[in-house]
C-alpha cells in the first residue's frame, strides 16, 4: 500500500515536525537522506517510522514494520529538502536529564543560528567532544536545518538543553574556557584536563553569567583587516587546538 494523500493523519503529523512546536509536542524530529538515515540506524536513536517513495535507491537497514511507502508527491510534502532523496525518518528525541560531563565538553551559550548549531555539533563529534550543552536561547538542535548541518553528529553526541544557570551548575567542577577577542592566544594556551569550552551568541558573544564563571578566556588571532569569524568556524578551530594532544599520536 502506498499513501498518496497529504491529508492522511500520519502524514500530517509527521510533516508538522518541521516546526519546533510539533517537535516539542510529539517528542520526535525528522531525518532525511540516504546517508543520514543509515547513520541514524547505526546509533542508539529510536526510529519510529521510515517513509519511502518509489524514487528511493539505497540501503534498508530498518525494521519492516516501520516502513511506510508513500508517493513522491507525499515525500516532497514531508521533506524540508529542495531535492528529496526518497526517504524521511521520524525519530524519537532522546530524553536526557542535565548531568555533569565525564570529561571535556562544549557549552553553547546562546548560539542562535540552526546551521551554526548543527555545524558545531558535527565538529564536536569529530574533535572528541562527546557532550554538548545548549542554553534555552540556542537554536533547536533537532530542527531540519540543524540536523542536516550536523551530518550525523547529532546521533553520536549527547545533547543537553537547559537554563544557563542550570548548565553552569552542572559544570561547576570544570574549568570554563570562553572564546572572546579579549582573551589570550589560543595557539599558545594549554587547556586544563577537564574543561567546558563556551561559545557565545553570534551577535552578542558570551553572556555576563558565563563570563562571571569563566576561568580562562582565549581568542583566535586574526589579521587587522578582519575583526571576527563565523561562530561555527571559531568553535571548530578552538575545539581542535585545545584538544590537539589527542591527535598527535
């Protein structure tokens, strides 16, 4: 059976997951594309439904009872992509209680662009930062744009969201390293063994609360003709520099 109506209840509630309100109400988000769907199946995330259109060409490492066949038109309705690849997964958002990190971690202090949030999560996964804390002011890490930008990083990092004061409380045993142009040169800085790297809002930088808790401040030196870098680019450079010893063996 192939679903062809956009008014089908299952299709309507799934399409609604493109919006934050529905993701919060249903506790689920969307994963699109062949590579992302397969990577999700390899993670601990629970896939609720897999929507497939006749145009899908790829692996099917999914439980048969979770497959839902739809027309290409319905798949486009479910998709947030300009060129859908014939597969959309409905995935449960993990429920996590704020917990102190086991080692170094990342703290996103109001990063508001979903593309930046996703890109930072992708880099965190690559650079060895297994836990990422996001304040309530941050963009939704499970929005379609953020999930795409994370390139599977969202499946393999632990994401915690909470109030800034709550996050700072669970980080109380760690050094807090903030990225700010008033800091020391990050290339000559030796990071403590356990730390939280804080990345601030694209326009306003680190919040006053986080600055008050900071134990170290670092900057990326730049040519005089350039005064700033994109938040995701800055986060990527600093994450790798602070954790450089892990990649020198």
